[in-house]
C-alpha cells in the first residue's frame, strides 16, 4: 500500500485521539516536515496537508470540534476517525 498524505494525517489524528489531546492547525502542517526529516522526501507540501485535512472533515472521515483560537490559529479536538 502506498502511504499518502491522508494516511499520515489519519495516523496522527488517531494518536491524538488516544492521547485525548488537542492540536493546532500548524500541527497538521508540520507533518510535512516531519516526514521529510524522517524519510528525506515529502509526501506533500504544508498546503497539501491543510487541504487534505479540510477534505477529510468535509467527507466525514474525521470528526473534530473547533475550540477557541490560539494566537489566530484554530485549536481542534478530535472526536472520531474512520
């Protein structure tokens, strides 16, 4: 199976759900750099990760709750991941 941006985000969100932690939008964007540091290539740009996270919310693949903004950035709580 080819690993995709969606798979990477899904794994991250499942981990956050297990830890019952909140996360900021930039945490999703940072996944791009984390992958590059580990494997020396990118699955996608930070913008690609942001777009895919939005798509996953719209397609009901993930259920998140918007919390208060922190320094002009959205804070999220993961409620469910398919």
